[in-house]
C-alpha cells in the first residue's frame, strides 16, 4: 500500500455461511474507504473473526505497516465488532459512527411485531432529523414511549446514542453515505448471490480470493460521494456542525459575509 489517506471507512465482518472445521464466528473482514479525491476503493479484505479484537488489530496493523499513515476521519460500522477496540489502539483519532441499518434491526427485533411499524417510523425521525438537537429530541421521545414496556429495545439504542449521531459533525451532503454500511452491504449482496450459486466449489480458504475478485468488479460501478467539494474543507480541519461548516463558532457563510 502507498502512503494513502482516507476520509471515511465503511467496515464490516461478512459471514459467508460456508461450512468448514472450526468455522464458528469466521468471517471476511472488509474495509471500503473514501479517498481525498472522493473516490471509493477497497482498503482491505481479510479472513478473521467478526467479534475478535485481535483479528481486526492484525488487519489494521498490516495496513499501517504497508504505508497507511493514519486512520480515516470517521469509520462506519456495526456495533457488534471487535473492530472498535482495535481501532482505539491502532488509530485512536478516528471517530466512530454506528450503522443505523444494523441498529434499527436490533431494536425492532426486541419489539413485538405489532409495535414495529410505528417504532420504525419513530427511529427514522431520529436519523432523519435536520439538526443534532432535533435528533436528541426524537431520541428522548422514543425512549419515553418504549422504555417502560420494552426496556431491552431502548437500552440497545441508548448505549450507542452519541456514536449513532456522529455524522452531524460532517457535511450534510455526506450524511446518506455515513448513516449505514450500505457501501459494503450492497456490494456483498452480489458476493452472497455468487457464493450461493457456487457453494459446492467454494471453501473457507478460497472464499477471500473469490470475494476480492467480485469486489474488484463491483468497484467499477461504485459512485463517488455527494458534495465532493466538502472533502477538502474536512481535510483543512474545518469543523462542521449540523452538516454545515463553521469557523470561529460561526457558519462559514456568515463569516464570509461579515
């Protein structure tokens, strides 16, 4: 790897469903990144254990040894991964954003089906809020409505409150990219389909190679992030609040007009 730099990462451990000896918990570790020129690219594909800090740490240290000078500004992933503990040790300056797709699934699974439709809309009111303050209000409302009868659902939401809302400190044009790990999920839909069709001739040792080839092909159709001009502001150290750039505690637009 050259001396690369990334603005964002999407991270996940993909379970293949392939059977082998001692395969419990094994997965393909995937990192997709956004470069300063706003292009997406595969950063790493590894074979490890989704919940294992050691597996993710090994992958991150390998990236570092091959020239990666620092982690991204923000990493997006599921909360149930050893990745976060490894990231804290290897690239502690990188912020974490929990995937809303995974979180909503976990919360809704803790509710009876009769409540899931309304709860889904109430969760969407949180992550679709225009400002962090509005998101906090919708968040608190959700907890108030569901906590008494369904404490498991609200506790799993509350424990990741801040990391679910980290995207408010980044450009609004990027929010739709940052709220979920869809960059990986959509790519691996193709991978899973291919492995289902070729299950009899794919094994644990050969799957990472197949995944690499399929992702390499999918990479040709990845679209760049929205608002590419905002990436340079991030790299210059400009802070964002509620999706808008700020300097000296004022929106950049107001500063220019002053």
